[in-house]
C-alpha cells in the first residue's frame, strides 16, 4: 500500500486501485477526517491544543502560521503540485514577507453538522486546485482550486473576503499619448487636452499627425535625393574639369620644355621665370578647384548622413518617430535652405601666355605654344546606345592634344549609302561624347567629328554609321489566336527598314506581387510568335523590335485569356456572298436581289460552296468552340484542311469532316459527311447551339447539342496536319461563333 500511495499522484482514474477511496483533507482536522490518517489526525489535534494553551499569543501566531504552512505543503506534495508554474515561483522565494493569519483558533466541525457544511474554504479551494490540474479521482475541480488559493494565502496572498490580508495595488502605467498637439508639436494624452496646458491648443489624431509627418519627411527625402544627384553630377563634372585643367597645364609645360630646350642657353633664366609663373597659376586654380571639391564632398556626406538618420527613424515607434520627426524636419529645412555654390571657381581654358622677349623675338615668333589638334577617332556604336529618336555618339583623342571644343557633324544614310545631297547638321560640344536627338527611328546616320583650339581646327575623323532604335511594333489584336496552352501573336513592324529581331514580353495578371514582365521570348525573326502559356490565366502581351541601336519602346499591349480556343473567321477564304462581322465571329448570307460583279476566283477563297474558314491556332491538343444556328437554317459546320478544294462542297472529299443540316418543313435532316459518306443517325431534338470538340491527341471530331448536353456524333479522323474550322450557309441567314470558352463537363468524357 505504501508503494501505491507514493505513486498515486501520477496515476489517473483508470489505474488507481478500486478499493482505494479518497477523502478530502481538512486543514484543521475535522472529526470526519479520513480513517487512514487517524493516528496522524489525533497527534496533530493534540499538538495544536497544547500549542494554543501553553504558548503566548505571539508564539501562537508563529506556531499557527508554520503549522498552517506545513499542512499546505503536505497537501501540495500529496496532490503532485510541486511542478505547477504558478506555485513554483512561491516555493522558490521563501524569504518573501508573509502576512500573518488570524490569531483566533481554527474552527472545528462536529459530527452533528450537515455533511455539506463540513468543509471550510481551505478544503474546497485545495480540492479545486487538484481537479483543475487534471488529477482525476483525486478530488473535485473546486477542491484543487481551493488548494491553490490556500497555498497563496500561506505566502502572503489573500482573498477579498478576509480583511486581515491586504492586496497591494499595482502602480498605474503611464497612459500612452493618443493625440498630437499641433501648437507644441508633441504627442499628448486626450486628458491633457481637456484639463491641462494644451486646453486651448490645436490637436489632431496621432495617426493623422504621423501620416502628415511621414509625408513631409518623404517630400524632404525626395528633395534631398534630387539634391544628392545634382551634387554627384556636379562633383563628377568638377572632377572632369579638375583633370582637364591639370592635363592642359601638363601639356603646356611639356610644350614649353620641348621648344625651349633648343634655345636653352639664351632663355634659361626666362624659362625658369615662365615655368614658375605657370606653376603659381596652376597651383592657384587647382587649389580653388580642390577646395570646391572638398566642399562638395562634405555636402554629400551630410546628405547621406541625413538619409541614414531618416531611415533609422522610420523603424522607430510612433511616439518616438513623431518626436524625432519634428526636429529632423527642421534640420532638413535648414540644410535645404543653405545655398550650395555650384559655380566653378575657375575655368579650364588656358589664358593667353604672351611672350615678350625682345632679344629672341625672331626665335619665339616661330614657336606655337599650342599645336593644332590631331583628327579625333570616332568609336563604333555601342549596344543599346540609341532610342527611337536619339543616339549617343562617342569618340577619343590623342593624349598630347589640347582641345577647347569639338564639332560633331552628321547626316542620314539613304539606300544603304551616304547621301551626298542630304542636309548636314553640326553640333558643338566640350566633351568627347554627344547625345544627338530629334532623329528618325530605325534610320542610319553618318557621323564625323573635328577638334579645335586657338591654334586651329583639326582634320575630320573617319565616318562612322550609327543607327537609331526601331519604332514600336503594332500588334494585330484581331488576328491573335489562342488556346488553353498557347497563343499565336501577330504584329506589324512599324518600320520602313528591316529590324534584327523582336521580343515578346508577357505579364501574367494573376501572379501574386507581380509588377513587371514575368516572361520574355527573344530572338523572334518574323512578325509572329507562338508563345506557350498557362491554362485559365490572363496575360498582357507587348512586343519590342531590336536592332544594333537597341530595343524599341513597347507596343500597345494586347490581352489574352487562356480559358479556351479563340479564333476569328478568315476574310481571305470567305465566299463573296458571305459577310463577316467586325469582330470576326459572325457570318451572314443576305438575300441576293440583284446580280453583282463577283471578284475573280482565288485559290484561297471558296467559289462554289458559300463557306468560310476560321484561323485556329496551330497547336495540338483539344480545341472546343460552339456555333449558334437557327433550326430552320441550312448550314454546314465542321473542320477541313487548309488545301481543301474550294470548288467543292464541304464533306464531299477526304479533306473535310462536317455536320450538315437541311430543313424541308416539317422535316429536319442531319448528315455527318466525310468523303460523301454519312452514317444513319436520327436526331430528335434540333440543336440551336452546336458544340464542336477537335481532339488531335485521339484523332477525333465530336459534335454536341449544347442546350441539352447531348452527344450527336464522333468522327475518327486522320489528322496528320493542322485543320481549320469551316462554316457554310446554303440559304440566307447567319450563324454566330462562340469561342474562348471553357470546355463543358459533358464534353470532357469524349
């Protein structure tokens, strides 16, 4: 029994011995205590009686407290609550200040009292705590809770129904600010607005103030970024000027040295004076430029530091952010209001260094301090260096030449040869590159360049041919054909001259988070492309043209839905008596009242059979479309090869498979024709909408009555090539095609 009692807290109701009965334990030893603890109960009652009669009141208080704690600890161990997190904290901190229990003796129940009243508050709470922890069979839910509360009371916690225990009140946390004072520019609480110094101030919701501050910060950041770009460009230009000045003075030094070495004996003293003067001027200009460069760098560092500070502020809490945003806005405003000097303090142009040497005037008269530049070398066109209306032309120069400016000339090239009679244009620039604008798209231009300084103009460079980018292609939206897995895109070049290739760009509308091109098909040599797509999706498609100058702008986009096969009627195959609607989905045969002159027959146009073919996408798989007809109309629908004889009726040869309807009141006749043969089939319900399923994989062609989901007939075909839908009207009337639709469920079984 001792082993079973020791393991009892770890057993559930199903594993406890059947003859083991649990009775709730009274902390103050009621007379109905469990019989299994009779000796212990008697001993504890005697000890409690002796302690209460023999000890002073103070000692009795301590003894009562320790005795009460001991019993609670015993119950905790008995109910297996040592691992409870809430009680565990109390076990660890034994040095916490305790609130003493009442000095009055415990109340002892007698046998004569009702059984329901023989448990005081401590017993009920202890049992509730045990049941709450899931000890089935070891007390009720209320008893385990009572045990938990009793343990709390022994360690300084009390219930509100006992006045001898005081529950310390927690200090109220500081209420967070919920409005923003516009006058003081600081977050405040709404209570302060009503009663304190912000009563007369203008306030706004904190969220609105936060958005306003963010907008202001974003505006300043935009201005700051713009200023950073301007400063970086200015710094880059300043560096170029700095290098140019240094190179020019270096070249001049070399020029003086090479020429004056010949008369060194007579000009030694004056040579040193001249070099010294040049050095001073060089130093003066370089120091001025260097100072500007350092100042520009400091401004850039300040801008970048402000940007980093603002980015750190954006990750702060709302209140901290709004506090820092005010100071940062003021700092940004002051910085942006500071005027930055962007004027170059000195120019790279050389000053006229006149030489007044009377004793050697004859020798110096033959010396040119700056020689005429050599002819520049124009560079070949770089990839992607052009747009439809502009091109970037670059050239290089010999390092020993001093140049003040360049003259770039150009003219268009016609018929693959330079046009001698074409108008020429000239641009003067300082740099070794130039962006030429207002040009014609997809056109070749011939460029050449000259360099000049005070000594004169160089000879012209060799000519180089540059080409502008093409114009955007024009997508033929009405000729787009698609199915669930692909789309055939057609377009016009839009350029007089040929282009190198085309690129098709796809944007899938249903792609989460997509904001740009999701797929590109490059290197297309012709003006059409078969693009593989995903089923049941919507795509926005655009086309670019490419040549050596670069890509064109995007064409006007076209939208493709891959819900089903989509095609239009081909006007080039249409019989003259048929009229095709603008959307290409309706064929009409009108009543002919007068004879009209028919166009001459062509191999692609039906001449005997009043028919027309559709442009189905050349993709193997399953294609489905529907044809809306009048039940009193004579018509033929089906498929045929492209080279089907146009002088024969559909279904009368081996190149077409058709369903024909003939109406002679009150009889409807339906035939499924191939090579003039038809099966014996009776159709009782005349279809108003006919579904046609073309299955390349299984070489089948099926017809359905869409309104009642009825299968009419299926051909077994030899589809070694692609076929096209065909439609014929034997009498005046019209038929309408429905395509680009999903395949109905009853069709998928065939």
